[in-house]
C-alpha cells in the first residue's frame, strides 16, 4: 500500500486500521474500524468508506453530537 494508491474517501477497514495505528502509534484492528463504520452506517456496497466521514463521526460521538 503506497500513499499514491490510497484514496481517503474510499478505504477498506484494513487500510484504515494501518493508517490509524501508524498515526496514533497504538494497535488499531480492522475489526475495531469495522465496528465504527457499521455503527455509523458509513459502509458502501464495495466495503469501503470515507476516512473523512469516519473521523467526523468519531468527533461527533466524543463531543456529544452537538447536543447542548
């Protein structure tokens, strides 16, 4: 997997797990990514999802989703 072959708007859970593990310097499994993708309803028919939408979903979860 090279940076040129990645499209952050169409990643698989395996690709995203590698990217997130590298960024956070912690173990991130494809299963963990898949759980979030499924909970957020981000999966496309081909099994990919947008990392941008993934991070936005996590941010919303952490901040309470704008509920005041």
